């Protein structure tokens, strides 16, 4: 193994290719992230890592990466600019902090981490190094959801009354028999696999914080179904239902206000073809539809942020906020009671060091 030599990051300019590294080469990386990097102008997948050198070599050949490693520290000793971290959830802290300390920007697949302590460590590393730490909430990068956010913040549906979000994925989409079946690495079931997207999107599109939650879980650990009712700061209510039972279920959401309502078709899905429709004043108007898939757009937006062309949409502090809400939801389901979140944007009424999934 090459000895790691942390280096200062050299700012990327408009005329230089952004070189990506990837830690973790599972189904998400293979189907969406590596092809997405290749599809973004001015980006290339330079190096990948897997604990299995043979798998790393095959993945690199398939996606035209120049180098493949079986130790992430070797990848960090190359001159890549940014690391996509698609390793098991429980390893995100170690991989993200090491990458930041080695002078690399990071884009961490959700959830950012499994504990508030671990999430805060990633935030601190980004602050310490001055590098970008993005979190993989790709729904923020869909044109439909951006249009909904603008409509709600612009008052086009009036005072918000309620939001309904549903997000699901079947077990044929990702291999749930691997690390996702290990509570220490996965941290939870469908709430972390799917529902965390709805948590982040709900707060982003409404511009509000979740202040109270009540939830039911189908099981104590690695649950297949999770249902939650959330109260927002304004008093509006939101329901989130997530499952990992069947593939192909619709990933839609609606927001109802006192002057109109929004209807997002496939607005929680990863692909293109989503639509956002505004219903107001007796008419229905399509506001936006995404021309490319959400993963590709998220990668393009991360590249733009690295170049300084746009602010980062969804950073480690947003990921930390989602961990706090997840902890509150799991606590509500476990203790069969409502849980109030603290006023602090980064933490809930959860004890530092407590795993986000606290089934028992």
C-alpha cells in the first residue's frame, strides 16, 4: 500500500477536468453514479476502490476508470479532486473524514452517517479543510422539486396545510442481502434507505423545519415499512410513508395550501420524466420536468460547486439535520409517543453517540 500523503487541494478551474474517485462500487455506483459522471461535461471517473481487487478492476474497466485499488487510502493518494462515497452507511465517517483531510471534496451517499457524533465529525472536517462536503439527496436536483420550492416560497399555493410523500423501492433494486442486512453497517431499514430522501426534500421544498414527529415502524430493526406524521414549524402537517417491499411503485408527492396545491409526479424517483403541476385558480399548470436523471444532475451540480459556479445544494449540515430527524422518528416508533425536535438546526432531542436506528 502506498503511504498516504495528505496534500492541500488545488482549486479546479473551468478549463480543467474534474477527476472523480469512488469508494464503494455497489449497484448504485454501477447503475447511476459512474455513468452519471461520464455523462457530465468536464468530469471523468479516474479511480475506484473495492475491498475485492478483482471487482475493482472489473468495475474500472467497465466504466473506463484509469486506476483501481483495494484500499481507500491508496485512492486518496492520487490527484483526484472529489470522492463519491458509496460505501456502507456505517463507514461514511471514516471515509469522508479521511478524504477531506487528504484534500479532496466529498459527495457522500445518504445517510451522511449513522450517529449525530459521526455526522458532526464530517461537518467539522469540511469546516477545518475548507472543502465541500455534499450529501446525496438527489431529489433536490430535480427540476420538478426546484419548481415546487419556488412556488411554495413564492406563496403560489398560499398558507401550507399539509404534505404527503411516498417513496418506495423493491428489494430487486439493490442487494439487501449484503451489508444492508447488517444493522451495524446499515443502521436501519427503509427509513434510511428511502424515507430519509423524503425528510430532506420536505424541509427543502417547504423552507420549514420538522418540529414534532409521531411514527410507526413495521419492525424494530431493518424495517420494510415505516410511516410518520410530522408537524412543521408553521403548524402544517406532513405524512411520510416509505417501504422496500415492491419495485416500480410511484414516487409522487403533493402539497396542499389554502390557495392551491402542487402535484409532483415521479418527483421522488431517480430518473428523468418527473413533472410538477400547480393547481390554482381553477387551472392546472405544468411548472417543470427534469431533462436528465437526478443522479446525473446532482453530479453536474457538485462539479459546478467545485468550480465555484454555483453554491452547493445539500451539504453535510443538511445531512446532519436528517440524522437528527431520523433519530426522532425511530425513537417515536420505539417508544410509541410523539417526539419534539430541538430548536437547534443540527440536532434533535437525541443523545450524542446514539445510533440513528435505535431498535430494541
